C-alpha cells in the first residue's frame, strides 16, 4: 500500500490519511482527537475520568480538556502507573519521554517537545503523537493533567449504596 516497485524504481503511493514519507495528515488525524469520535482513547477511561468540555487545563503541549474523577489521588496514580506499564507497542524510548513530559511540572512547548521526544504532535497536543515511522502513541487526558476534582461520582453510574433493602415475610 505504501510503496510499489516497477522496473527497479520505487514510487510512493499516497493513501488516505498519509502524506509522503510516512508523515500523518494533520486534518485526517484531528478527527481522532475529537471527543465525539468513539476511537478517542479517553472513552476507554470514561468510567473514572469524566471530561469537562467547557474547561481546559495545562499549558503548552499538555493543554487538555479538564476532567473530574471518581477516584482518590492514590487510585488515580495507580491507574496512571497501570497505563504506562502496559505500553508495549511502538518505541519504548518515546513512551518513556511521553511519561517524563506528563510527570514534569514544567510547561513544554512544541519545539522543546520535539527535541525531547523526536515525535510529531497532532494539534500541538501530546494526546496523539506519531514517531518518524508513523507509529501512533495515544496518551489519555488523565495521564497528562491532574483532575479538577477527585472522588466525583458520575451521575450516570448506578450507586448501590443508595438502594434501600427491605425484607418481607410471606406466610
């Protein structure tokens, strides 16, 4: 699909969503970052990270929508560790750089990000990143920034603690 050979010459064939040289097409990729897109990585974590579309947090490449979480600080930290420890696809050095940037308290700009990570951002955000080989790295919002509130209950989640139980004796 990418390269085809005829009579000893290599021809680059442009495919949907790709530019020459394995560089992602920004317009095509922007759709993956939309919260309306079911493929957006943040949907996988919606049971504990509720995104607030009307607020943003962070600066530079770490700017994202704000979110509230049902978890405590300790539980959220465990989820972050679980996320980073399960990253096996792609380049481990890029995953390590992404984690270091997320855990840094510094504001990091696009140029500094590229120097640290050697990867391309989508919409100047580290939520969706591609390396020079075109491999995709997705980082959920809960790994990039802290929530605006901990322990928030999702109103769409059934809360068993609010159920009253009654026993009835049948004779």
